[in-house]
C-alpha cells in the first residue's frame, strides 16, 4: 500500500467517525426531546398543583388554624365563666 492510499483510508475513516459522532449527538438530542415531552405529559397527567397555588392554600390553612385556636380559647373562657357562676 502506498502512503497516499493509507492517508486516504485514514481520512475516510476520520470522516466516518466524525459523521458517526454527529449522528450519535443528533440521536441523543432527539432522545432528550422525546424524554422531556413524555415527562411533561406524565407530570401534567398527575394533577399536581403549582407551588404558588400550594402556598396560597397553605396560608389559608394556617389562618384557619389560628382562628380555630382563638375560638377554642374563647369557648374555654366562656365555659370557665359559666362554671364559676354556677
């Protein structure tokens, strides 16, 4: 084999490897895109709430609990007054 023949084979091999690497990268990007789309569909199908909505409901629950505690103390105070008067 001649030197120019060997160089041509190496050049062809290098081009083949470059093309294969580019194709592999394209397949990887497409797989990531498909995975992201599937994951998004899965998450949307789980009927999850957004963080902002969760925080609003959480604040409402804290307020309701505080109001409940205050009412319980008022009831206890009224019952104590009733029992003291009897």
